[in-house]
C-alpha cells in the first residue's frame, strides 16, 4: 500500500513539475520576443538558467534525464515565443511608444534580480570595467544608421537578415541580459520578424529557425565556459550591454498626457518585473 501511495505521489510531483516547467518555459519564450526582456534573464530570475545550460551542454552524459527536463521548458518557450509575437505584432502598430516604455520598465525592474546572480560569488570594483566594455560594444550599434522610432523598419526580412535575426535571438536566449529585440529594433528588423511570425511566413520562419538552431548550441557551450571561468566579469559586461542597448531606443520625450501614461506604465512594468525576479522556482 505504501509503495502504491509513494508511486502515486511521485507521479503527481512529476506531472506538477512538467506543467510548472512548461509555464516557466512560456515565460522564457515571451522574454525572448519582448523588447527589454531577455529569455536568459527570465531563466536566471526563475532559477532555471544554470540547470538549463548544464542540461543542454552535457546532454549526452544523461540523455534521458536531460531530455525530460528540457522537453516541457522547450515546448513552453516555443509557445510563449509564438504567442508573444502574435500579440505584439498588433500592439506595436497602434501603441509603439507605450509598448517601448513598458519594456524599458521591465529592464529596470529586472536589474535587482540580475545583480543578485552577478554578485553570487561576491562583488569586485574591477567588474565595473567589464560593464564599461559591454557598454562600449553596445554603442557600436550607433554605427548602424537606423531610426529607433521604427520609421526605418524594413517591410520584410531577406533570407540572410532572417538567419542573422534567428542567430541574435538564440544569443539573447542563452546569454542573460542581452535583449535581442532591442538589437533587432535598432537594426530595423524587429517589426518584420514579428509580422513574419504572426502571419506564419513559412520561408522567413524557416530561415529564422536555421539561424537560431545553428547558433544556439555554440552559444550554450561558450556561455557555460564564460560564466564558469569569469562569472562576475561576464554578468557585468552583459549589464553594460543591456543598459546602453535599452537607452538607444528610448522614445522622444514629448511632455503631455501620453508621456505621463507611458511613465506610469513603465513604473508598473518595473514593479512587476521585480516581483517576478523574487519568485523562487
């Protein structure tokens, strides 16, 4: 009788864990498509970043265990990424500036959780040099003459642009703090990617997948090595990159009701992101 109860309890626990990881995967997927949010940061905030990286990088050491651990997270991430793209494709056409301010708020609210992870092994002042280096790299985006307001967005991604966009998404999913949406937005490719996903443009989605798949495994291996060997430096470099890339797409400040509403939305988003970062998964 006890064995049966124990078996049933384990089954319920496994089932609950599956749906919990499915939900967490959806949050990570949404984070991968929302400007100002990083799938990697969501994984860090929810306590799954390191287990995910270890499971992917060392998949063949325990393939069955790693497969069943990653399966619900992967399914949830794909679902969250697609649904997030469908929703945002319409929202950003009507309320572009307001949506951007919400995501800027999410960046601010996610910083405390990010810093907790960065300072896990202690803080050293020289880490700030890495922040400056990350900011300098992000500043290179200024050399791309695109209008961050969205006026210079391309109508449709060319195959090479789609592959590069997929690779950028993969990097942002793996490396916490790098918001791929900010990068693509500044390059003028973000809306085109969102429209392709929302309208299921098979050709563009295929090239996106090829770029993402080809870059993902390499990025995981590199991230695991980098964050193991240079934990503090890596996180603080990413922080510098995140702050500058966010600053590059701040909408023009025009005093009025619209700006007030936008700032209130940003504040609410910051509070929500902070509360999410305190959840222990």
